[in-house]
């Protein structure tokens, strides 16, 4: 007799975390639909969330451990065989080269699994891993470094107070398509429209008239010139006396130095760089400064240029200088669900620049180095050379610059192990692929995202279905690998000897390998002692897993983010935001407009697509039907100059590589800018994705150390010089 039930859960593809209802029959997922009872998404979910049922049931999913054969194919093996062989090979690498030869790359989906992140960090700290890389250097690490410089805490970041602002200035963000990033706000399109409905303004700064910009006001800046525009806005505000002097006296240090540093960036002097009329820049500065409330927000488009950390820094500086930092309707600081910032401030486990990379001497950011140098860390001989690599929930061959270089380097590793749902474009080169669970096959609570929610909110979900095949949760796999090299995750510092003893006992005592702490136990402890916690019954109505289980559709924790909290947020001595740290002032002093190379007169930028998510959802038929194609968006004048017509194939070349894509002419592009989506050009075990065609736009990008942003190690993926040619 069949059994069908409906279970409330939530999407973990992107930051809105929209509520979903899963229909399960006889242990198999039948469908997903939007949850009408979810207090924030209220019956909305995007096409990707609904289509995730196809990922869950995809016949191309990896459901059993795979081992590479001598012929280069994969064969199914047991978990014990895979783990024991991996352990033996790891121990050999450690004996020959030490643990500093081990490395890990984790992708974007890991941020949406508390247990994956928790055990990854626990393993990194206990094993002393140095070679740790992530998608963050192609995404958001500049935001973390800017926060460290401004506030003394990498994990502190303001979000726009969408429901109370009168003026929203967005730099390089397209939330109508991305649904918001570094901000958790379901139904964000409605929230943006509500700003203008109540008489406010939304201004979008972007080289492309994006889907968001089409609904509001668009400022078509040239690619990778945000730093000049932001400096010019600050120059006008200071020069015309529009700064909020009371806020500056109360909140900031280094005002005089910042004022001096931007003095030369007048709208007239920056016009040739930004492509913006000086009068327009002056008007924007005045309108922002005079608004009753204003929030300034930047995302991926502002994060991937040559001055990514400077841009993130100036975005917050602009909010503070206009009196809109930590103010209603401005850029506000959410309260963490788990007190990560406070704990790290006391214990100092993860600090900016605690370690430096072997290649390029880059500072680590939250314990990770720039992924752009990973290939060179593999191929460059010497002490600390990367020789054994794990990837989890990641596809760096398609996400880092110059994936060809990385693909070639992976073949030089002594051991390459991947934990993933698919045989993807990276792990097709692995020695072992270990099957991970989907987000529907594990419990979850979105720990990082409550602090990024303009309406503070959280939700807990049990697993919706049991893992298909022999898939295992990432934390269990990490724990099993750690055990086989004598590492007990979380056993750090004085606890290290006890950790080694416990690991030895677990290996020797019958059944010992199954004896381990549960992520659920640890997260409940962290929740209960966190800022919203119930403190084991001492705080009535506080958060615990038991309380969250009673509310399967989620819990709204407050009507809005509290303001007036900057004194609790800033970790710098003296409690003031630092507006003039030496690295920022030095970069402003040395800021030189990008050189124009007549061989490569145009600039390429990335772009989001509603039915794509980075590189891992092109195997979903529901998202790939119709006229999906990988295409470059080109202004008609730039296309005409290159002899390219709409719908024709064109060659896009940089100093570092070339690709061929379909050309789509669009007046939405500013002249001189070409937009190409990332994450295409598949060669893996996902048949639909392979058949979709396209090209890897990151083949145009460089991994030269000089092309990696210095402060946060951000890859240079936006504003790269290119030329266009017709393909005959």
C-alpha cells in the first residue's frame, strides 16, 4: 500500500531560502511546490527551487562511491573500500610531505549546509590545513575583508533595510534575477517595488540595464570603474558639506584622512573613466545625501574587479558619511543566530591574514586562499606544495579563472577526491567521487542567514527523504576521512593530544568509528546559547531546535533589524568604524584608470540568468527547455564595428584565451561592455548539461598573480579587456 505525505521544508539554492512543500510517496520525492504558509515567501518560489525535484531524481546523480580505473573510467566500490584506500594514500602523502601538502576546495552550496560547514571548519582547524580554497574568491571574500578593515570583524556585514528605506542605491546587483545575495529577502521584487510605491527611489548602477534596472533608474557605468564613481560621490558630499557630521563624530575614526583621499576624485576628473556625465554624478550624490533614509548595497558585479575590496569598503563608507549606517532605512546590522563574531573575537581561531599563500603571498580570508592560485600551488615544486586535494560541492574548473590550467594541474596530484552529487567538469578527473546527499536528504538550519535578513527569520527542517542509493551527508564523509588520518575534528590547541587519543580509540575499538558527536547536538547547543537562544529555559520564547520543530514553516524573530547597535558590532579598540585604514588610503592614492589596449578595446562582464545557478543546474530539463542558449549580449554599435549580426556566432578573445558564443544584440548594454553568463561549457557526467553547449567565459581570465586582487585575493572576472570577431 503506497504512502504519500507532504512535508514543509525550504530551498537551499540561494539566500532567500523560500519555503517549499515536498510531496513524498513511498520514500521518493514526487514534487516540490511553494509553501503558502511560509511567513516571508508566502507561496513564492523561483523556477530553480521548484525544479530541484529533477536534481533529486536525476538518473545522472552519483549514488555510490566511484573509483577511477586504469582506463580512466569509473567503477563502483564500497564505502569501506573507498575510505580505506583514500586513508592509506593520504597517510602516504603525509609521511612524505606533511599535512601541509593536503588541500580542500568547497563550493557555494556548502554555505547552505550547517553540518558541512561545521565539520569542514572542524577538520581544517584540527588537521592544520593550509591549502583551503573556496568559491568565495570568485564571489564575496572582498566583503569580508572590507568588514575586517571597517569594523574589526570579517563576519559582520550590513544589509539594506528594504522595508523602511526611501532611497536604495545598488552597485552591480541584480536581485530581480539573483533574488538577493549577501541578503536574505524572499519576494524581493515586491520589496523593491514597494520602495517606489511609497515615494522612494531605487537606483541601479551597472554596465548593463539589467532586469532590475529596467524596473527602476539605471546608471550605465563602464565596467570595473565602481571605485572611481564611489570616490566621486564621496568627494561631492564632502566638498558640498552634505556629510552627516553628527554621525561621523559619533561613529567614525579617520574622517579627515578619507576626505583628503577622495579630494581629487571630482566628477569631472573621473568622467573619462566611468563614462558618466559630471552633473549626473553630482545629482546622485546630493540626492543620496539628502534622502530621509538611504541604503547602499553592492553585490557580485562590484566584487570581481581589480579593486573589489576598495569598492566594498567605499559602499559602507558612503552609508556612514551620509548618516545611514546603523540607522532605520539605511544599512543595518542583523543579529547572528549563533554568536560567531563574538566567539571568534574572543578565541581568534580565524583572523584576516593569519597565514599567507605560498604562491603570491596573499592573506587568507576566513581561512581560505585565492582559488586563482590553486593550479600553481599544485604545479610549483617546493615545501608546502599541494599534493592531495578534496573538493566538496564545487566545480572550480568552471568557476575559477583559466580552468584549462587547473584541469591540467589536477592530473599532477598524488590524490584527488571529490564529494558531490554529479560527475562534474572538475571531478571527472578525480581518483574517487563520493556521493553526497541533496539538501532534501539532510536536516538543516540556515545559520549564517538570519543576520542577513531585513526581517530576522529562521527555520529548521528535518530531512524530507532518506538518502538515495548510498549517498551520505558531507559531515559524515569528512569525519570518516579525518578519522583515517588520526584527526578528531574540533580538537584544537590544548585539546589536540586528547583528539589524537580519541581518534586512535575510535579506530581500534569495535564500533568506535560510528561513535561521534552529532551536528544536531552541537547546533542545538549553539542556538540555545546564541543571541536569540532560550538559554536552556532561562529566556522564555527563545530559540532551540525543539522550539523550531514546533514551527515547521519557520519563525519570524523580529519585525525588523534593530538599529543603534554599532557599539556592539565594531570590534576595533575604541568602538569606532575605521574610515582610513592604511591599505585603503594607499589604494586610493595609487588608483590609476585602467589602460586602454587597442587590441582589446571592449570589456567583458558576467551576468546572472534566472534559470541558471553558477555551474550546477544545467542538467535540469525543466530549466533548459525552450530557447535556452549561451550568448554574449553586445551593444549594436559594438557588434556593427566587429561585423557581427544578431544570432551569429562570434569569437571573444582576451590576452589570455578565446571562446566562441552566439551574439545577441541589445540596447541594454552600455557601449564598450559585453555581458556573458558564467557556468557554461560542460564536460562531465551530466548528459543534458553537456548537450547544452556554450563556452566557459572564465577561459578569458588570468591567474597571473598580478591579476589577482591583493587585499582579498578576488579573481578578476569583470572588466577584462576583450575584442570581438565574426566567425565565418
